């Protein structure tokens, strides 16, 4: 050790105290608005099924149809990899995991649709369909056949359909309560939001429902579907989507991009309406920045090109869907919407290839960071957070195993969680 330096200061302790006191309100506002990621599992996709089509066997049927498509159009790992351009070393692991996923948990997030996919119906018919949806969702959670997340997309808060949307929400939630209570995986999607006041109105509806049933305040959260240009840029030039998150009062769980409504809203012709259009990229970039740090997740939209018909046509649709999914993942849109059982193989193939090809590099960087071993990249705490989040997402969706990550990093799941959502103070890292 060299000579110990003399430490001198010029300011009285009161200066620091006064500065801290002046920032107390800002500290509270930062904590309220930007609590960080909730640390819960985010599904890799949302599947939506019209309210009159959903049946007890719908989830299993989607998985079986996806497996049948694989058997018919890509019967082995090599064939599947050749269609999608998956590297040879990943072909077997990705194919095997995709098949296992389709057999075990084909759908991660299901939305029973009472909006565009359902359309206008007589009130009595929609009432019955909403009540039936509640019963089937409750039964699915009770008998273990539910997706991890399930819920409805009701009609929006615009004047022409507002009462119907409110009533369907009430019928569905009341049915769940009468069948044993709200499941943990409950998700609601509010579509076609244009003004923050519509979000405020939906919060008012949920508050009234919680009060009527003695539920904890804030128990029911919801996603905001971004399908209009006004939700991105308001008439006064502000980013309305940021105000929508605030209007949700902590209830917003996600921002979901609506590919086709939004594209049409800004005048994109039908042939060019896609999630990789520049208009879509702009909207999602604004959504992403507005949601950053708030705990609200961003979801990409869907493709309407279905993998049906002869094998060449299916392969073309698969390549399109795979490419769009990989593109979204690289842009940190970790969730998307799927419209057909044939999209499931390429959804999971894209997700699994994304996480498996980056497993060893990410694990090595995180292990070096923990060991302070250096290397050819100098990582910071923010990068360690991103690396941990990447590995956790891979574990949650089934792309990688906890044991693989532990072997490569020397870290437990709890350690990864701590890095991904760090608290104040030093992290305590334990051996696996």
C-alpha cells in the first residue's frame, strides 16, 4: 500500500441534506413511474381465438395441428432447418424442443376475442359467449389444461361499442368470480385506444368491479393495444402512449402493436401492411421508449400470411414468419401475435434459435463479469442486467435449461433474477 491520502471536504453536511430534501419528490416520482421490470415471465406470443370458436380442446387442437404441419411439411430436423436456414449445429436441439413444446404447452398466452375476430352480435349471443368463456377458462385452470396466461379482448371504449365492451368485461369477470375467483394468469386486452381518457375510463370500470367483489385495489391489470396513429402522436404533438401508461395507474401490463389497424390508419396499402414496415418500426420504437423502465412490456403484432396449402406455399409462409419473429427479437420485442396453428412451429423455432445460439456467449460474458475476469469486452452492470434477462427469457420459454445456464455461469436462478432486477446495495452471488 502507498501513502494514505488525506481526505478533505469543503461543504457542510447540511448541503447534502438540503439537496436530498429538494429531490424527495423526484425520488418518489421516479419510483412510482419507473419501477423496472416486474420480473415475471413474459409469454413469447399471444394467440387469439374468436369467442364463439373457443372450446375446451382449443389449446390441444392448436398443438396437434402444429405437429401435423411439421410432420407433413418438415418431417425431421434437417428438413425443418433447411426451410428456415437454421445452422446445422442447432437443427436437432431446436427441432426437438419445438416438438416437445407443442406437445407440452403449445400456447403460452390465449386471448378469447370479442372484438374484430368476433364482430357485432346480438347482445344475448355475446352475453352467453362471454359467460361461456369465463366458465371454460375457470375449468381449464382447475383441470390443468390452461395456458399460462388467458383472458379476453373486449370491444374498445369508443362510443359505438363502449357499452357492449363494458358489459362483456363485466360478464366475463363475474363468471370467473362465480367459478372460484380470478386466475393468476388472467390478462385483459383493451383495443383501439386513441386517448388516455379511454384508459382512465377502463381503470374506472376495473376499480368498480374490484370494489363490488371486495378485491384488492389494482388486482386486475390489462394490456393496451396500439392500433391508431393518435395513440403514438397526439394532436398536441405529445407521445400519447406515454400518457396512456400513466393513465393506467399501475395497471398496464403491456403495449401490443396492432399491425393491420395501425397500418391502415396511417394509409399503408394492404399489400404492404406488415410488422417490418417503416411505419410499424416507428410506432414500436415510440412504444418501446415510452414503456422503458415502467414495467410495461412491449409486444409486436402479427402476420396475416397463413402457412396453409401445398408444401412450397407453407415453406414460404414459414420463412416469412420466422424472419419477422427473429427481426422482432433482435429489436427487443420479445412477444408477438400468432393467428394460426401453423405459426406455432416457426414462432418457437425462431425463439429457440435466438436463445440457443446466444447461450454460450451470453453465459461467458456474465460469468466473466461476476468473476471480474475481464476479456475482450468490458461490461457494466446494465449489461449484466441485460445478459441475465436474456438467459431468464430463454429458460422461461423452454429454449434453454436452468442446469445448462448454471453449468456455464456458475449462477443459480435466484442469482439471475437478482442481476435482472437489481436492488439497492451489493448483489450476493451464490454457487449453484
